[in-house]
């Protein structure tokens, strides 16, 4: 029996970060892998943007969360509620750092107790709203299905348990990096990857002006790590600096130019909401 690899595509549903931005939603990346629709992070406008880019929330099969900063999880209760409302008839698996179960317990079950009671009284099956949580506290394989494998790397970021995800399927590798301090282990994690989504929150000069600057990597550090890894395509995302520069896209283009100079062998993109990659 021949086994051609499953179709694999990546949608940038949200290219931005914390602050409201006229054209960028918060972190959210959707991976279509065969029959599965995997969503990584669920930030500001994630639910809206998934629908805007033709991915119905009730067709999402799995959710993965990198870390518990609110810009990466604020739309997760909405995603669970809306997909249930729209007719999802199975429990949604959610994988994320230790603490994600508590977040859903308080931020969904308790926060929406009145709503849930009201809807179930009208016949909605509460069992499908239930979520299946896989809490991670160490690195390793977190998902292995039909020959496709997702594994994780923990890196430092804001004192949180912070997971980066790598998907390997049919000879293709996609890495979805979290927010992260630079780390030499990122090079091996991204080795020869076909596509790496990596944060580029700002420049060294910008980081010196904010208290959380040391939680992130500069364009130079991103360029060096991606060059050493031999990453084929690199998408710069989580472009915080734009919100401090009148949402000027040229600020991100300038960071991309820095990365290109250091890693001329890779194709470097500035993320945009709706951007897709077929691999
Ligand atoms: Zn963060
Ligand atoms: Zn963030």
C-alpha cells in the first residue's frame, strides 16, 4: 500500500502580540495536517480570525498552548464555548503547560457557569463542552498520531513554563516557537526545518526601553539561530515593537532585513494575518 504524506499547511491566524493592532490579531497559528486542524495558541481575535480565514472553529481537532501569558490564551475559553455552541460533538483535547487545566476551570467552567447552566437546560450536551487536558511539565513527544510526531522544547520566558512545538510529518518539519529568550538549544530544535514561526518582538534598542525586554530575542539573535539551524523558511511573528511605533509595518520589515542579512540562505517573511504556507 502506498503511503503519501498527509497534506500539511500552516495559516498565520494572528501575527501580532499583546496590544490591539489594526491589522494583526494576537498569537494564533493553525496547522492543517490531513484530516486534523491543529491550533497553536489562542490569543486576541483568534476565534474571529480563524473564521475570517475559513477555518470553522467546530472543525478544530486539537489545541496546543505555548505558555500562560494572556496574549496566548485569552480566546481559548471562547474557542471551546463557540465550537460547542456550533455543534462540536466530541471533547476538544488541549495540550499546554501545567496550569492550563486551572485556567480552563476558572476562566471557563466557573466564569461561564450561568451560561453553561442555561444552555444545558435547553438540551445542549454538556459532555461535549468538556475538554481533555494534557498538562506538560517536561520536554518530549506530546503527540504521535498516524506517523506524525509533535515534540517540545522548554525555553526561558518571563519566568513561565514555556513550550516550543515541533511537528514532523512525512519528511517535513514545522516549528512553532513560543515567546523566548535566545537559547543555543533552539538551533538543534529548528535544524533543517522547512518552516519556523519565531517571535521577533523588537530590536535591542527597543528592549532596553521596556521592563520585559530580556524575555525575548533580537533580530540579530533570531538571524544567528536560524542561520545555524539551516531553517529554510522563517516567519517573524509577535511583532510587539510595531505597537510602539504607530503600527508602522516598516519597523518589522527593517527587522526582517537584519535577519536576511545574517541568514541569506533562508527565506524570511514578516508574518501577516491570513498568510498561508503549503508544505
Ligand atoms: Zn509571553
Ligand atoms: Zn506573547
